[in-house]
C-alpha cells in the first residue's frame, strides 16, 4: 500500500483518494494528485549558506554536533565526503571517519 500525503492545510494524516484528487476528511480540503508528484520532484536541499546540495558532494560541519547515544562530539571543520540526500528530519546520510554511519541536518553543514 502506498503512503498517502498529509493534508497541506491542516496536516491531517487521514487523507484519501477520490478519482484524481486527494481529500482531507477533517478540513474538507481537496488537491490534485499531480501537485504532490511535482512537490516530490522539486525537493531541493540547501546547506547553511543556501548552496544546493546533491548526492556525492563533500560538506564541512559548521558547528560542534553532539552524537546521540554517545558522549562524543563531531567537531567544527569535520569534512564529510560522498553524502547522500535523504527524506526526513535529517537531510543527509553519510559516513564520518571515527563515528560511522550518521544522519545530519543540512542546516549544520556547508558545501566544501
């Protein structure tokens, strides 16, 4: 089963399909399915300075970042090579030497 998008007006998760439209039962908002496809294709990830990031780019960490579940910290200036863009809260999937696989938010990196 495919995941239906949340309502763009009230963010309700109970949307349903009606022909070629999505409908929200909570606020009665309707929108075309084609609009959802356009938004997914147009997703662009920017770094802290507004530069567009792409898969395979090299970025530099601009702030000390605490590693969740550990007492260690990713230091300012750490270079991260060959990033992969991902959906979700953390925009970037990567491997950092000494830490392993990790998810980063694009707002804490700049393009190298």
